[in-house]
C-alpha cells in the first residue's frame, strides 16, 4: 500500500524511476535495506554507491549483500554523505536518504542538518534530468527535530525551474511519523 508509511512512499518512487544499468546512491546505508533494494533494481550492469560513517553499518550491509549475491555491484563507502562528490560520477538516476540514527544503534550518532543539506545540494547537481532524490525524515523521542526543521526549510528554497519538490506528511498519525520528501530534477 503506497500510503502506509513514508518508507513505502520512498520505495515506490524509487521503483518507478530506477532502471537496469543505472547508477544510484544510498546516502545513509544503515543496515543496508535500501542498498539491497537499489542493487536489485539496477541489476548486474548497474552501480550502487552506499555511504555510512559507522563500521557496523558497513559490516551489516556487506553481509546482507553477500547473502543476496549482489555485493559485486555495490561500493560501500565509510564516509559522510556530504562527500558524495568525491566518489560518485555525474549522471546518477536516484539518491535515497533515511535521516536519523542507525536502527537499534547509538542515538548520539545520527545524521545532522548541516551535512545532510550539503549532501542534498551535491546530490541534486549529480542527478541526471528526470532523476529523483528521496528523503525519509525520522524524528521524535530524543532526536531529529532540528534536522527535520532545517531540511524542510532548505527544500523550500530549491529552484522550482530546475527541481520539483514534494513533501508527504502523515498529519493524522501520532508519535512523530516520518516525513517523505521527493526532489525530482526537471527534464530540460
């Protein structure tokens, strides 16, 4: 069901955009679920770049990819997503962000507004026309509020002649439901 949650919306957008042979990015690797999804979509001729700053995330993802038999098309990068332009070529089809902390991980190690916005700016420049960036903004409990506000303010400033920006917010759900954002580079 498309409207079940923000992650489902993000996945549905990505599944509609990414094709076999594409180059894509998981900007927030976590436990590798989005990396695995992207690897399945781009296939053997595609390429996935996946970023995280935590060794635990890389180890969890590497194991998941190896078990699925797709590790050969994925480059795992232990670096912050704000450095995307040091690793990823121009002309990427999609970038996925899940903001917050590593599930079941240390809440003090989480994405931050300043590096996320820098990564978004660089990702938008690397996108091919018609390419998409999805962002799932997790916040609530003890973290994520400042990043949520900063990212939502930033995306309002994106040039509407170059990008379309969609925000999906589940306004009738309790307990700070994640927010889905999609940024699409307009075809020239």
